[in-house]
C-alpha cells in the first residue's frame, strides 16, 4: 500500500462536460493516474465519472453515504451498496460541511461508517475543530469526541481526514507544528481506543495547495491530503500529487 493517499473533493462543483474534462486530464498524466489518487465527485455524476475512469488507476469516491443500509422508502438517499455498485472505492463521512449544514452527529456517522465498510467501500472519516474551539484550547477534546465512533467499530478498514474547520476554503493553513501535533494525537488515540493498526492513514485537509503541499505531506504522521478547491484545477492537483509521489 502506498504511504500517501490524495483525494480531491470536488464538493458541489463541475458539470457533465467540465467534470469529464478534469478526469480526462488526470487520467492522461502519469503523475495523477495512480492507485493512491482519488476523486470525490458529486453524486449525480458518479456513473459518468466511473465510465470516464475505466482503464485508469484513479479511485472513485462519493462525498457522502446514507445512514440507511437497506433499499426502501428513503427518498433522496444513496446507500453504500449503491455506491459500491457505481464503482466507488471510498466515501467521505462527516465532512465539516455535512456536520454544519445538515447537523450530522456521531450516531448517524457511525451508521454510515458501518454500512460503508460492510459494502466494501472504505469510509474517510473527517474530523476537525472550529477556530473558536482551537483558540479555547479545546481542539483535542473536540477531535477525540468525533473519533469516538471508531471505538464502536469491530472490523474494517477506514481512513481519517483531519480538517481544521477554520482552514477550509479560507486560505489559512495550520502550521506544520500544529499539523504534526494533532496527527500524532489522532494516531495515538486510535491505537489506544479504536483497535486500529499502526498502518492507519490520517490525511490533512484545509487549503492544501500546490505551493504548500510538499511541506505538509512531508510532515510526520501526515499520510496524504484531502484537497478541496485546488482539486478542481488539473494542473494544481497534479502538482500536489507530484509532491506526494516524491515521498512514496
């Protein structure tokens, strides 16, 4: 398994043509056409993205997964089994924007984690604190409370993405010392509380760009990146992946 994992989170962006053009550009480059690179595309374009990715090594990810695991009367929901059927290797779970705008809490996120794992989709659990929580010195307590659902899992692989909410889309980036501290704390917590192996991967997210990717990815205990805005530009995303490739 590669030491690094880079996932581009497109959020609610792109259209049919622009998404295809972006995937085509990534698939055409040896730098980004790698099994440790993934793209999390809007749900409505998952089928198209899977078709475009045929023959490439890039992994497909969803941006969410339903807390319901059975087919039924859950209008608007997309189950883990459906995501697997559509070709998803990963599913983002608990992104700060889902927590903020859709009030997703630990109970729902635990269900999502369990269903993704059962369906053979690797969940990427997103955790992180707000600026107020950081400045109050409560950031570790906040992150550990978000990680608590992992102690309820008995089996299955998962990835963690640490994204300080105050650095998402703001242009602000945590210092390398801050990143190293919390990534180490997350891994130690998981080893002690979540039956995690020492191979668990913790990604960093929060205004990751071509200009800062190499220093962030070289930081101890950083196993990759969850990239937002920069993943919408093929050249910028390629440069981030290139920085990761040097460390693999």
